[in-house]
C-alpha cells in the first residue's frame, strides 16, 4: 500500500470492503514502517476510521466547515448510489482558495 501511495503521488488511500470504510495516510504508513518488525501487515491493522462522508452534491462551504469542526483533513465523497467516487482533501480546498485569490 505504501508503494502504491508513493507511486500515485497521493497522501490518502481509501481502504474498502463491502461494509467497512477506512483511510490510510502516508503518515500512517511511515509510522508503521518505523515501528513494525515486519513489512507484512494488513491495511486494516492501522487504518483510521476517522473521516467524514459527504455527498457529491454537498456545498463546498458545508464540507469545509465540517472538516474544520472535526479537525480532519479529508472527506470521502459518495454519489447518489452511495458509491465512493473520491476523496476531498485540504489540498483540494487550498486549490479552490488559490483560484479565488489569484
């Protein structure tokens, strides 16, 4: 998973199965690698389940307010069929801010 995150140049990776969602970050992987005696570990062992879920049609302002309130740096974005379609991150929010101030 760590190699995939590095290869894709991302900082957040969803971990999914039919009924559970979680999140791995590049920081999680660095910590596990630093303390794990073996590189044979499962994503489920150290993923976080602290994230918010938003709908694709939710207003950006509401998503950002909730991220700030809960002190999180990303939200899972689901479509009308409850399928995960993306992750909205603080970097995405900063890109929108930059567009507005340039």
